[in-house]
């Protein structure tokens, strides 16, 4: 009888202790430590923190559209940042449910915080991981500690060096198909098209082919399902602040579960097919030089898809039979693929969409970029060697990423006490999430000058801001985006082919209304008038 009473008490006391620790003890400790350093913030509400304050402010600022050439979107998307930074200074603390978040904009401290020295002690918080567990699970984006280290070590080489070059032909072939489709739609006259839809479809095609090899048809279906899951995940995450909310049934959670089953069923089918040919070799290009915009016979071979790489690693690791080694379970392989496919597709399509919008509203830069592409290629098919010579195009891409970074925020949870800075040290206690407002840093007049909200690609000329602490579209340090080189190469190929095939201008039907749904996207798409050259 005593044992049953003890078990009953443990069942009751454990959640009570977790509740007391999460909602009272830890917040009180962190608030006290930060107050001693004169870091304050808006008073939080019970359970919800400042979630409703943020939601109310964003709802107000996004209720109307903006002027087409107005790129000052910080006040629209981060009104709480502007309000609280004026009230409490550059450093302030606010609460997302029971999770305390420190806003950090001092770029020297950010560089130190994201460095390899502090990387092992930071990662994704429980709220972040819980909010995306059905969406992208425990893939590299949400992994922490040694799991992240191993996953990064396995996945990152797939997007570097010669392996990255192996994706060139895939990208060119997919881009050619889209250019052909656009020519068919508009004919010989100027016509309006919703360019964001074409960029979404194109990048989905590319990431499906480079991820699933010849299974890209199923890959595209999976990506469409993931797109819907993204919207539902954003909705579901707003309610995580309520204790035990994840155990309550809801319409959007039910739909997420159904979509997850469909996604993973499709991925298991592909995995079974791939397992029958573990020794599959990279496929040679069958595209002739006369009909392709890719390079000649010296072009690199097409690279193995990520799924095949992960399956091969898992198979080899099992043969070694090392119990202490990291292994990829079937679920983790699916999570890894979902993460890389979604992140790679979403980031790339948004980068292209915003860049085309900027070029459509800045015809002089569009013409300069087109002239560069025509001059570099000099009537020869686009080759991988041409990409490094597109210097103006690189400036334009950088400026697009600065004004409209796909990821506007960079949150990292601190798992160990740490100190940042020199003489005036900032102590960051365990359990505090550091919130880096990338969008605000990219638009800071203090860092970029009085013209920070203007489209001026020349600001990147002569100085690589990509190597500085002020430019963070792909984060920084050891946990930066593994696919950033992939995204830049893809953007250069697609933009070069678009510029050499069409001229374009913004449609009068375009409504400038940037919104944040996990990533920064145009609310109503980007309609442009395309004219064949």
C-alpha cells in the first residue's frame, strides 16, 4: 500500500515541481540576475508573458499595406522591438510564455555569443523544439549538443566543394524548364505573372531533385504538404504558452498529425526504394550541350541526393557496429530530410522573390545586372565558372538579403551560465534565451548609415559584409546555415537565366505587405509584367 501511495505522490508532485520550477523559480532567478545588471523589460502576464502585447502590436502595424518603395519594415514586423528598445535600451528582457528572452543588438557581443567558444552551450529551446516537433522534428535545425555536432558533421559536407558543384546541372535543367514554361505563358507580348508562384515551384523542383535524386515527383508532393504544415505550426506555436496545451485536442493539431502521416508515408516509400540500391553511383548528365544552358563535357557530375547520403551513412555505421557511435534512425533521417528540404526550398524561393521585386522596382539595377550576365556569358551556355564573375549580381543578392532576410529573428537558448564582453561584462544565466533581431540589425542606421532603408547594392562593393557581424541572413558561427552556399549558387543561376530571357517591371496590382509566418514573405505575392527579350 505504501508503494502505491509513494507512486501516486510522485505522479502528482513531479508535474507540480516542474510547474513551480518553470513558471516561478527559474523566471524569478533570471529576472533577479538581469535586474542586477540593470537589464529590464515590459512586465509579463501570468503564463502568457508578453505574447499578447506582441500580437496586438503586430496586428496593428500589419493591418495596412506599405508604399511599394518603402523598405522600412522593422516598425511593421517588429513594433515591439522599437517600442521596448526606446523604453528599456539596447538590452531588454521580455517573456514568451514562461521563456525569458534577452534582446541583444550589440554586434560585438553577438559575434562573441555565436562564436565557436560559446556554441556548445547554446541551442534551441524547449518551446522551439516542441513547436516544430511534428513539422521538422529533430533535424539539424532543432538538434542540440552532441546530436547537433554529429548531424552537422554528416550533412554539411554535402553542400560544400565538389559536392555542391555536382548540383549545378540539376539547377540549370530545372531553371530551363521554368523559363520555357514562362515563355509559353506570356508568348511574344508583355504579360502579368505571379512570379513568387514560379519561384516556389522552381526551388521546390530543385530541392526535390537534389534531395530525392530521381524521386523528385514524390519530393515535390512532400514539399507541398510541408508548406501547409508550416502555416499550421505557426498557428499552433502561439498557444504553447498555456500549461499542458500540447495535450489538448485542436483542429490544427489534428491536421498537422494527418499531414505528418502523409509526409512520412511518402518518405518511407522513397527510403525503401533507395535501400535496394545502396551502391548507386552519381548519374551522368544526359543533357546535350546544344540544348542545355549547362556547361560542356567538363561539367561536374550530378551529385547524390541527401537521402541517399544519409541512408549510406546509416548502413555503413551499422556495419561498424559501434555502440558509442552516432546513428541515424529512420525517424531522424526523415526529420533531417524534412528540415533540409523545407529550409532550402523556403529560404531560396523567398530570396528570389524579394530580389525580383527589388529589380522590378529598380530598372537601372536590373539593366546593369542583365548587361553583366550577357557580358560574362558572351553568348556561351551558362557554366559554373561564370557564377563567380557575377559580381553585381552578388551585390544585389546581398542587398536583398539585408533588406528582406528570410529569417528575421535568431533565437538561441543558453544551457550554461556565460559571460560576454570585455571590461563591462554581460552575465547571461542558464535558461535565458538570447533573441537576436536580424531584421532590426540589417536596417540599423547606426550600422549602415542614414540610407539603411534604401535599396543600394553598391554598399557591399569593396567590402565583404558577409564576413562581418552586421550581416546575418544565414546566422553566423558554427551553427550558421549549412545550405547558404547552395542558396547563393541557386539564386545566381536562376536570376542569370531570368535576366537573359526577360525584362520585368512591377505590376500595379502588387501590394507591398511583408508578413512573418516563420519566414518573411510577401502577403499577396509579387505580380510582375514579364516581357521576352
